[in-house]
C-alpha cells in the first residue's frame, strides 16, 4: 500500500485534469509555469531577444536576470496574451 500523498503515488494513481492551451500558443515556442499560491498563478515564458528560453530568474540582477518574454495572468490565456505582447515589444526594441 502506498502513502496517499501526491509525491508517493505512481503515475497510474495520479488523477489527471486537462489543461486547455490557447490555440495561439500552439505555433510558438513557450513554457508554462504554475504557482497556486500566487495572485497571478500562471506564467508563460517565450523567447525574448534571443531565440531560446533561458529560464533565468525574473527577480535577479544581471547577468542572472532572464531575457525571456514573460506574461503573468490569473488564467493561462491571460498569461499567454501578456507574454505575446511582451515578446512583440522586445522584438520591436531589438529591430529599432
């Protein structure tokens, strides 16, 4: 018999719930983070000025600060919209 805590369950024992990914993201490179203890629990990361997602901190000082385009939101769709807007902003700054 296994312990009832989620960390001790086998993959077959873990209840899965579907996450609907906004269709606009499906043709883009992105990563999703979720923290249920945050007021805006969803975070979408997209490549910023570089072509890759660096996964660095967004509260650190350079050179440890992320260059990813970040979008936070109360929903995944809101976070995605914010990340896309930030990515577009970073790309326009780079081309200027």
